[in-house]
């Protein structure tokens, strides 16, 4: 076994990443906080390790010692990036075999561009506190790569969806909404394409900044309508954004409007499995993968909207 992957924050995207190479001789370890999630990681072929965001356990240190590829998928906080804080400048020494690092960030770092197109060279204008924290964390990881010579890739992700997390599930559960804010668009990304982009960059040892997002920025209400048509159910009524009852966090997402280019990751050699939401929803509905596992069981009743 020549490669050993370690994932800080082995959640939804990380499990898809590991599952995409289940047939390869690659070892995986990943962190979580709960026993329930640890069991899910083990079932996915990822050795589960506990990380409380502050302290490195002896088992975690031992796993880092053999790590060749590191994926960081933990959000920063007011104190900065938890992984860099916990390793306190010792990460290169703790992981002497490390040759590639992938940091999962967000297109939220671009902030609001009034609906214009942005790419990796565009100015970051973070609006929310969490996006400003991301910008600082990105800079810290790029600095780590420059100081250590480890190829470091920043993947800026748009809204994540996939099996068990999509408009079909929301329609079934009766939680789907069609909020309409004139001119508002969002990019999105299927979890399988996050996994695919990570593997493309890791296999080639590529560093840099990459937007991992689909080809089609679109109004969010259009996505719900397309899913409803496939399910042959009535779409929920349109709700004007100005009168919608939203949490402060949900409302903040609508304060950022931009169209995000994915030309960079395509130039790096990646080809999208789901280039837009229509292709993804059509495919998931056709093969039944939309429901996911557990609560997403396809046998659950679909609530009419």
C-alpha cells in the first residue's frame, strides 16, 4: 500500500471520496466526534479516529505518521483553523511522508459580485463572519504549502447535494421552498464531483486554488421545480424573498450573488460527472440514488406539496 489518506472532518463529502476508490489499494483514516458517526466511517472503509478540535490523541498521531495525502474538511472558527491550531506548527513533523494536501473551502469567500462571473483570480469580498474566517484559513494553508513544499490544493465548493441531500428529499419531507429573489442565482456541486475533483488533484499531486462547482448557476426555485416535475408532484408555491421567514444564516446566503466559473478545475484535467443540476437530478431520479441511506430510504412516502 503506497498511499495513506487521512481526512480531518470525515463527513458527507469525505465518505464519497473514500467510496469512489473502494477497489483501490489505498488506506483511509478519518476523524469524527461521535460514536455513531465513527461506526458509519468504519462501514465506509475509513478507520475512525476521534478529534475534539483541540487535542491530538496518540492514535491520531500514529495515523498522521503514515499519512501521504491529507484532506482537511473542518470549518475554521474565531481561533482559526482547528487542525493548524491543534498541531501548533508541528504538522510537517507529525506527517513526515506527506506529499499532497487538499483543503475544502467554499465559494462564499468571493462574497457578493452582483451576479457577475468570478474565477480563482477574482477578488475575495467575504460578507459573513464565517466566510472571513475561511479566507484566513485558506491563507494559512497556502502558507503551510509554501513553507513545507507540500503540494496544497484549495477546493472552493459551491452548495453540496447528492444522495440523501437534494430537492427530492426536501419535497418528500415537505420542507422544499421556492424562494424568489429577482436576479439571484447559485452554483451547486454534486458530491460525486467533489470526490472526483479531489482524486484528480491528488493523483496528479496538483496544488493551487480551484473552484469545484457546476456549469449552470441557476435560481434556486428552478431546481425545486425541476425535481417536482420528475417526481410528478406539485411544486410548492413561489414565496417572495422580501416576505420570507428565514434564519439570519439562511438570509445571509441570499446576500451573495455571483456566477462561479469552473474553468480552472477543467484545465486541471477533471471532467464533471454531473455538469448541471438537471443532469444530476435526472440521473438520481432514474437510478434511485436520490434517497441515500437511512432516513432517505426510497420506500418512505413522498409528501405532496
